[in-house]
């Protein structure tokens, strides 16, 4: 019942639900107190509404957003409380007293200050917004001043509204005690603070406090590009939840030959990137990106198929490659949009065969097998569980953009899978790590996820009190305490190292100060490894766990587990690199043979029905090597899906980059010879000016969404070609 209430109220936890209930009851109580009238009831109810509002804003509750949409936003709620205070004064017979007029005048003046305050904060933010956001890019060619103090601009509207507290408190006390001076002082303090807050913003409108104009910043970026001369670009656009799709490629970009650069399109994603030494250039405006001179880039890599790719695909001097963000048997892995690229790079032979079977227009000679460089951190299985009881990872994918029952096991089989694991005859530990997109489209999937989370947490609590584990728990107490202390130390140090600039710095300031420091990056890498080790040591090897968020990473969960249950997705292909037993759910109920025929990655898996009754076979294979009959099939499948172990994936990747760079150079040399002195890029710019009705700077008509593998821009395929 509580989980249903949380979902209906659009809040994220029980504490948020409690705050929402208090706020919902508080305002009617304020109104009743004003009508009765009861000053102290009014004071108590008003205090509850202030506290509940503040808590929900601190937690970033989605309920706050919903209230804004139904015209019950924060300004309205504050105004309502103030009007009810005026009503209280009238009901108390104070309508003819100076206190009444002082309160009315105060609230009118206070609301009059909201407009200039809001205008100033908006202007400052606009004048601090640059056309680019960068990391590891030297912008010393332009002067970027320090950002205003964080306290001035962060949640500024909310802070300004809360300055009415002295007036509200003073008027209530004056009405209750008859000491009107308290009310006058409170109203004066509110107006004074409002004036001071507004005045404090004015200096930041001065020219020396603003960032340089867009042309100057873009000129500085172009100067840096001409000096750095990038040769390989990773181009990415996506939603806030899709940051993992670019993060998975950052280490590979660091190991790539040449001068790499990451080009992005969404400002909000930059803050979600992992630490890297690779230059990051975020250019939100299509017109700015298309005006940049990227003539030195010879190869551009695309992890996702989205509409904004067209702004880079239009550049003829570079070769374009789809590398994806996972290798799986989903339809997304053979998207017809892939025809717009010069080449498609797959992990192994399986990717090539998928395109041949799908017959979507991608030619076989445009496919290159490069392995999966990201899989290097995955440890190979020893053949036996690493702990006294096996650990099984349940990592379902999300529901996808359509209602295909085969997208995820979560809806039809998820609870059965987890229940059978938790109730297994021989105890196992369960790690549940859902896809970060779970529930964003299908609320039923979100509800199932919440129920599974509750199941795992309940089982973990029961196991903590189970006598069978009491001895291990007692013996591990000191070690776990030490691990938690280490976690706190590492997290504190990481917070210091990963916070660019001074506290409160904004996008512009961080772009100025965020330059690569090899020593700092090496320490961060070491600390992240220490954090991962301390995290797993901070609780017992018998304790069930729900893992969400970016840490620990999926591959860390692979290394901690002895087997996995998942769905048709790149998670399965990646897990095969470990050599461990795994199971995949046939949620669409195709039947074992047909399911294996359609999905290469499951040919060495235990196939589960929606009842999950076949899980015993997976648990037997994990516990006893003699029962692990698919072991040899997994080894053969690993090479087919992911390519050979030698040469290494990064060596294959670099060889592919070199080969494609040579093709780009040959193409550019041939074009230059044919058109003479005219610059190659001029032809493209001329075609843009002659075709104003085509997809322009903002990508009009392009599909901005993507499916589970980052695809979904088929509508732009023709335009991109």
C-alpha cells in the first residue's frame, strides 16, 4: 500500500511521502486556523508547511514539478499562506490596526521584489552561458571570470520566497501578544533582506563579470582545435540517462592512437562523464558545430543512433563509424540507420552475420571486427564460486520503446526469478542490478522493479537475523567497519579530486579550470579501484544486495558474481567474456530451439521460461564444474561473439582506425586533385546555403529519441545520406 501511495504521489521514498502528506494536510489546517480563528494553530500548521516544502525541494522530489504543472507551484503556495495570514488578522479583529496595513504593504512590496530578483538571476545565468562546455580544453585565449557565489544563484527563487519568514513570524507573534513592534520589525527585516538579496546580484551584471560573447569563445575554441589538431572523434548525443553509453568508451579513447576528442551535444551530460584525459567539447547549437573547422579529424565514432548525428555526418572529409554501446541480438544492433555510416565496427563474427541475416542494406565489406576494448576489466572465471555460497547476478534490461514482451524479463518473469533464487534449496547470494532506463516508459516495469527491490531487501534483513549466518556476521564485523571507514575516506578524497574549480563554480568556470592533470587522474583511477574493493568488503559475502546508480559498475558486479540471469542485450554478450554460467529468459515464449536460433548469445545459456523453474540447472552449473555441461560451448561462443583474445581488442581497434584514416586521406587527396584550389569543405557549405529547406542547424525533423541500444533515428537515415 505504501509503495502504491509513493508511486501515485510521485515521490521517491517514505520520507518524501510523509512530507507530501504533511504539506497536503498543512495548508487546509492553515485555512481552518485563519477562519476559526486560532493563532497558535495557524502558527503550527504554517511551520509544518514551511518544513514540508523545504524538505521536498531539498530532495528534488518530482511532486514539486507536478505541483508547478497544475499551477500550485511554490510562489502560489507562499502567496496563499500570506493571504491566509491577512485573513487571520481580519478574523482577529485587527483589520483596522496599523499591524494589518503593515502586513499588507509588506507582502505587496515583497512580491514586487520578486520580478527584479527573478530578472536579475535569469540575466546573470544567460550572460554566464557559453556556446560550448569543455573539459581538458585550454581556453586561456579568452577571459572567463569566476562564477557568482553558489549561494546567490542556486535555488534563488526558493531562497527569495523564504525571506518572508521574519514577516510571517513577526506578525503572528504581534497578533498573539499585542506587541505590534515585533510585527513591524519582522516586516522591515523581510523587505530589507529582499532588497539586499536583489542588490547583491547587480554587480554580476557588469561587463567584467560576464563571460565573453559567443563569437569570442568560438574563436578561442577554433584556435585550440587548430593547435591540437584532433584526428579521431567520439560523437555523442543523448538523454541524461544515457551517459553510460559514452562513459564506456572513454578508456578506449584514451588508449587510441592519434589525438582523440569527444564531441557532445547536451550540456547536462558533461557533468555525468567519468574523469578522463581526453578533451571534451560540448557544442549544443547545431549551427555552432557545423561552423567549426574539423578538417583534421579523419575518423568519427558514433556510440548511438540519434537525430543529431546528422550535424556531423554531413562532413565529407572524415569517415564515419558506428561502434554502438553494446553488442547484442536485439533488432537495435542491426538498425537500418547504420547504412549512413562508412563502416560498422562489431566485436566479432556474430555482428557481421547479424547484418547479413537482417539484410538491412549494410554491405559485408563495410563491417570490421574490432573486438570489445571495454571488456578488459572483466575477470575470467576460475571454475568454482569465489565465496562459500555462490553469488548470482540478476541484471535485466529495460522495457524498451515498444511493448514487445521479449524486451525484458522484468515484467513477466522478474519476480519469479528473484523469488526462486532467494528460496533456493542451497543458499545463494543475490545481486540485483536493473538497467538505468527501467520504468522510464512503462510504469508497470517500475512497479515490478520496486517490488523486486523490496523482496531483496526483505530477504537481506531476514538473513541478517538468521542464526546460520550469525557466526560469519560476528567475525566480519570489524572488517566491515574498517571497509566502511575506508569507503568514507576514499569518497571524501574523490570528492576533492573530481570537483573542478572552487566550490560553486558554474559551467563556464569549470570549462576554464578543467584541464587534464595526469597525476590527479592516476590518483582518481587508483581511488576508484580502492572504492570498489572496499564496497564489496563493507558487507558480508552472504548478504543480498540491490545495486543501482553508476557505482559499482556492471563489470564490477560481473567480477563479484559466479553466474548471471539476464535478457537479450549487450549485457549477455559482455558477460560471456567472463566464461561463467549464465541464463537468459525467453519472455516472449518462443520455445528453446527457436529462441536459440534467433539469438546467438543464448546458445550456451540455460534458457528460462517465465516461471523460471529451470534455474536449478544454472545453480548446479555454478556450484559443480561436473554439472557445467555448456562450458565448452561458452568458450566457442565467446570467440564468435567477441573475437579472438589475440591481438588484443585495443590493438584491433587501433588497426581499424589506421586503415580508415588512410581511406579518408586518400579520399580527400583525390577530391582536392579533382576540384583544384577550392577547399573541400566549401562545397558542403555552399550546398547548405543553397538548400534552406533541408535539415538545418537544429536538425528539424530529425528523431531525437533512441531505443535500448541508442537507436531510433531511422527517420533521418535518408536525410543523412
